[in-house]
C-alpha cells in the first residue's frame, strides 16, 4: 500500500506523502509557508490550524502568494 496521496493544488494534480503537516507539504511544493494564504476544500484555512490539518487524497488546495508592492 502506498503512503502517497494525490491533491489538487491550484488546479494541478500533485502528490505528497500522507501524514505530512501542511507547512511541510507547502515547502515540498515550492511555497514559502510564511508568505502564503491557503484555501482548503473551498474554505480559507487559518494558519493556526495548519499543523493539525490532515490532508487526504482528493483534497483541494488553492495557495495564494502574498506579494508586496505599491
């Protein structure tokens, strides 16, 4: 049995290991967790819940990078 799951991240199918905390998954996907906002299955996921969120195969993440400027 595989320990990988399939997620939909910003409309693209991506794989990651199950039981990996969300901040670590974000890093593996090339995002800086300190500079993003995350929508999890259609709802904004507050940062305080990231470490306790258990991703499952088929979950949808929309990751938005925070950009500064003027």
